[in-house]
C-alpha cells in the first residue's frame, strides 16, 4: 500500500510515521542496545524539539488515534464500569495494617 503525506510518498509504515510526525519514531522510542550517553543525547534532542514545536504533542496524539481507529478500532469501544457500592468496601480500622 502506498501512502502520500504532505506530497511525499511513504512506502513503509515507519516512513509514514516519520512523514506524519516530522521526526523519526526512533527519536521518541529509542533503539535496542543504545548506551546511556546515546539515550541522554536522544532525550535532549527530543526535549529541544518539543520546546520548538509544542504542537507536536497534539499531532502525535492525532496520528496515534487515527492508527488505532484503522488498525484496532475495538480499543475505542469503551464500556462504563458499574460504580462500587459503598457497602462492599472494607472499613479501615485505625491502627490496623492494611
């Protein structure tokens, strides 16, 4: 399947994510085997990007929600939980271990 994002063609899912976000996913997720120094540098770069582009958080959230909607829509099926009855709660005794 071929995706076009902002006039650029993305062939793989990783290319699509990078084009949609404007940054490579590895910047946020890290890579296997990275050293502490590499991790610190990656996180510093990520912080700098968020300072320069505060709207990126909203863009990432939108892309994630769209991906869930396409690939796992059942995750959006929210079922309200029944409220707990006050009578079922264990009373807390003063001085007793929990």
